[in-house]
């Protein structure tokens, strides 16, 4: 043990207090296992066990690992995992990269093979010591070849936001701090609005220098991938933040955050149709991948907004004109049905849209005479795939060129169409306003970037019919009526359900607008669009 370092065990707490920067080493293996090396977590080959780990094995293995980690014994901590080659260096990086000079790790009560714990660390940089506290958990499994109970290795054991290849760092922040505010000057923080965490990190990386912010001292996660923003975990010495104005509306953002928390996996985005300003973006889970902006999946029948616009523009149908809605419709080798095989007969196309009749759309494909027409409409009118420069990273939607049956799938938002909540919110905003306005989070004047522009607007006759169809879906017997009942103003909506990779329950999609606010949401495995995603959108529209 290094001079000046004290180590103690008390009530399950492993405490290492170093007299200077760096850990003191102390081998708690012998202390926990009577010095024989034959304790629960070090079963000999002759005593090799099988089957699920026992409660005693979970407790002893967790204590062994946490003690080795707290004691700065990275190699030994690695050997107590099922992947020592990767684990050892990451444990070492906790002290070396993050500049942790002392650590107190307190395990909680095991829940099956999982053990939660609290880390109270002291970070020392240039003579200044600062506290850093957080929680994580580990899972104990049985080694496949040895039968020993071992910690199932994941970098998230060391910190819940740490991923493979990423490293912990402490030092002067790479970029200056920012004080992001909403459109009314309300401060936006990741603590108050968790979904904005990844967004604020990107905005800081890109715009801090332009706002005059000065860096402080922080602990962060550094990605191994170039151009991926660092994830700040703790600020030890505050820098001077530069003020950054965003288009977010704090009230709509708060509603979005609350709404997505109702579901295990959900995303929502709100956009102002007349300007393209993004008013809210939320995901659950809130950290990590920003599915609302960067996701790519089939959006189901919400894409019928775009398809209907194309059919109206081509003069193949009118909102009040007759269109057949049979139980099934065939296009080349593909046969399409409606939900529960319903049929409406020949009814106004507006009613087929409101009831989300798949076959009414498929029956009109023969008259289009161009399998690439939907993709052209998406790009030329709705701005899909035009390299949006929102201020952060986004996936801007895709309707790939297809033929025959694969093209028909796209008409109802299935097959190879790729969208996210931002894309569908923008499509809905364009339907409401009649002209595509590229979504954005910060003003283009801040950095001189150029916004994407669609080559043409919807003709007013088409735009008015499309709004009438969306209003029919949001009222009366429309599939979106229940969800939109509490939403006031001039409103319209469209439901959607999308089956991806043969999943048992479809993804729930919903888009709608009220006056000058449009929103779209997706709930993974949420079922019918009006049942899950519809409530999320309605909550955001009411708040905005």
C-alpha cells in the first residue's frame, strides 16, 4: 500500500483515501476469502459449479470486484469479470483518465444477479479536489469455461453512460460552456429536460466558440468516433457560458418529456409549420441515441399524408370524389388488406383517408404510371432527403426508388421507406402550411448555413383538400378523433401502425397539427397509432 493511503471496510463500504493523486493498492481478496483463495468467487476446478449463480456468489463476487476497483487494482478487478482483457484498462482509466484520487463504493441490496451501487469519488486536477457522485449496477454471471461467478463485463458498469471504446477524461473542457435558452429566454438544461442532453451536447460542440463561452474543468466521456460530441458527466470548475438562443418552447418541451415517459421506447417532435422552427424534441430513453432526429424506420400510414398529396396533385382523385375501398387490393404479386379486413365500398376518398383504408390507396397505383412518383413528391414538395441543416445531426428521411410491389408498400408507409418523428412532423407541417420549411433548432444567421428548399409548394387547391382530409381523420369517426378530442384550434391528424421485422405488436405512429404547431410521435410496439402515439402528440399540441 502506498504511503499516506488508508483503506477500510465498514458495513459493506470500501473506502480508499489517498494521501496524494493516485490510488493506494490493497488486496482485499485475502481479507474477504480468508487468504486461501478458495472462497465463493474463486472456486477450484474440482469444485466447478454450474447453473444460475447463488445469492452468496452474487454478494461475494460484487464485493470482490468493487473492492478491487476502489483499491485501484485494475488488473485484479478485470480478472473478476468475464472479459478481463477489456475490463482491466477501463477500470484503470477511472483513476488515470478521470483523475480520480479517491473512491468510496457502496453496494446496495442484490436483486437477483444484479447489484446496484453508489460511487462517491474525489476528482483531483491541478491541486483542486472536487466530489463526483453517481450510481450504477453490475450483474454476476457464471463463467462459461470455469464455472466461477464473474461480473458480466460492460463499460456501463464503471459509469452507466460509458460505452465500448469510449474513455473517461478530466481536464479543461474541449469547448466553452453554453447557456442554451428557449425562444422566450427560459434556460434549457439536461437536468430539467433530459431529452435535450444529446442535443445540447451537439449544440455546444458546434456553437460554443461563436457564443463566446469559455471552458471550465470537467469530467467527460470521450468517444472513439471522430466528430461525436463529448458527454459531460460533471463540471468541477465552471467556465463562462455563452448564450445560445434556440427555437425550443419550454412549455412544449416539458409536455413532450412527460408524455414519452409513459412508454418504454417513444419519441416526439414538434415543428412550427410557418417557420420550420423546432419547438420540442423528446425521447424515452432520454440519453444516448436521439431516435426522434436520427431514427430510420417505416412510419406506417402517417405517410399517407404524402401519398394523398401526390394522388391529389396528379388529379387521380379528389377529397370528396368516389374511390373504392375493398377488403383487399392486388398490385403485381402483392396483395394488401385493411386492418381486420374491413371494407367501406365506394366512398369519398376523404372518408377512406380518415378511416386509413390501405386498399383505397393501392387501387389508384395503376393510374399513377410511375413507380418513382412517390419519391419525387417527397423530395420536390416535402423536402425529404434534401440535407437539412437543423444545427444538429438529423436523418432527413428516405423514399428509395422501387418498382412493382415494393413501390406499392411505400404508398402506405411500409417497405423501404425510412422516417423518424422529425421527418413526419415536417411532412405534417408542410401539409398544414402548403410549403416546406426546413426544420431548425438555431438561426442560420449564427453560422451562415443554407437551409434546404423544396422545388415547389402544394397548389392551394391540393393543400386545402389535404387539410380537409386530415380534419376528417381528427374528428367524427376518423381514426385520430379520440386522441385529438382534447385539442382545440384548426386541427388535423393521421394515425399509423408499422410492422417492422415481423414484430408481434406494430409500432404506433401519429401526426397532427393545431393552428401553427405540428407534431409527430412514434411508440415502439405501441399498437394502433391513436392508442399510444396519439396521446403523446395531443399532449404536446395542447401545451404548445
